[in-house]
C-alpha cells in the first residue's frame, strides 16, 4: 500500500492530535478525514487542509453532535 485515507474514529471526538500525528508519520502519502463541529472556523479548516486532512465526516446516528 503506497497511499490512502485515514479516518478519525468516533471515540476521538473533535481531537485532531491523533490524526495529525498519523498523517505526519505517513509522510504525505495518505490524506485524512475527520469529525469537526459546525462552529469550526475557516482558518482552522485551512490549517487542517495544509496538514492533509481533506474530508469531514458527521455522526448522525450514534450520539452525533449535529443534525442533518
């Protein structure tokens, strides 16, 4: 496997530290998908983008923080 996507787990909540560390160790060969609150600033989204986090996911069933 030379690349792919890493998806942040539900148990990590909105903590990006785990995903940032994993992507750093994967040396730019993988991108990340994370969970963010609706209140996330544009500046933070841009920062995460530069770290390789390219996707956002939402929990709408199991204890999600947002509604559709």
